[in-house]
C-alpha cells in the first residue's frame, strides 16, 4: 500500500468541495497531527471547512465527498457556516487560529478577535474540566478504566500547555518536541508523560495520575502570574 500523502488528499477534497459548493465554499484548512508534522499511520485527518451556510443537506453532501476521496474512517474534521464561525466562543479562537494551516482562504477572515483574557478563560475552563474528570474517574471508575482514560486526559493537557506557553512567552508552539524544549518542572513532566503515552508506552497508572492531578492544582494558582502580552 502506498504511503498516505496529505497534500494529494487536500487537493482531491478541495476539488470535490469546489465542484459541489462553488462560491458557497469559503475556507479549507488543515489541523491536527498532519498540520503539526506529527502524523502517524493511525492519525486522524482533520480538515476544517467553512461554508456560506451549513445545512443538513450540505453536511450530507460533504459526507459523500469524504467517502469519495477515501480514508473516510480516518476523517475527523470540522465544518461550520459563516455565521456560526463569526460568533464562535472567543475562548477557543486562539487555539483554532494557531492550530489551523490555511489551504483555501484565510481563517482569520471568518473568526472573531481574541484577547489574552480569552485565552486565560480558556485555560481556566479547561483545567477545571480536566480536574473534575480526574476526580470523577478516580472515585467512580475502576483502575483499568482510569488507565485507559489517561492517554486522552493527557492529550487534553497538551492543548492547555500550548495556550499556557503562549500566555507566558507570546509563542504558540505546535510541535510537541519543540514545546517540550521550552518547558520546565511539572509542565515538562506532564508533556513528556503524554508523549510517552502517545507512543504506546506502559507507565505506572498511579504515578502518572498523580502527576496530572498535581499539575491541575498548580495551574489553579497560576492565572495571575502570566507575563504581560499585548492583546491582539
């Protein structure tokens, strides 16, 4: 089997989208592991599509496109209408813009502006959700279920670390290894652990649970210590 070529895939799907939606197609972008240069043979294909208006009929047409271009089982992207995108939650815009590589159009033309405060609020919300999930799974699940959940919980910590780094340094780093080189202390330990889990390494469940739990508690007390950065 020939290796998967993301550029060929993008070309095929953009041709199909243009043929189907014409001028109603506003934007195509690439996110996820392929956008970060970290893709493996099992990685999802995260395509971002914005249409002038998103309807159920349009989603069905897009679903058929995904089947036609192939690798449907790996497709895990995002589709939206212009109006919805313009009113999207500002907490998420920094990550959305930084994590998306433009292919057709410019994503910044369709999203609201965001500020440093928006990113702080995103981290506060994300850490709270992660902390709650950690507590809930520890109390109400089996140790086997906790072990199975930790790779996904560590994946959530990666996005929080990206935003956390941006607030402190002004740099939004996409690649895990490059981000690891910029981190110290518990931040670095959390990212390193997540990278090991992503590679399928077997780690001590109690230890890595404690690490992630301690990191969440640490972040709760850090929201006033970010370096000042000019808002967009």
